[in-house]
């Protein structure tokens, strides 16, 4: 999956990859049902990019990063109606 590659192929320490992956999984679980299935790939890539970008410049833990990513995604793509 392209979204996982976005997270795993960055220049991150293994502990950061784990944090980013956990944040991505948490955020995706929160928005997945609100995204039409045809848009899942696009949405996952966008979410992964948000997680990596925010994770790269912050020390947020996985939960904080997931919440930030969800809010940001919902702001950029409000039609998703993510909770």
C-alpha cells in the first residue's frame, strides 16, 4: 500500500516509524467509514502525508498526532464528514 510506504520510507528512526504508523492507523480507523470506498486509496495517501509531515516537525505522541491528522484531514476534505 502506498500509504504505508509513505510512512516507512522516510528517514525516520524505527521508534518514529512505529509512532507514525500507530498514529496513521488510529486516524484512519476514525475516518475510514466516512470516506467513500472508491476514495480510500486517495484518502489513505493524504492521511499518511499529513501524519508524516506533522510527525516530522513535532514530538506529538501517537494519539495526539492521530487527532491532529484527523482534524487536518477533515479541514482539507470536509466532505468526508469525519467525526
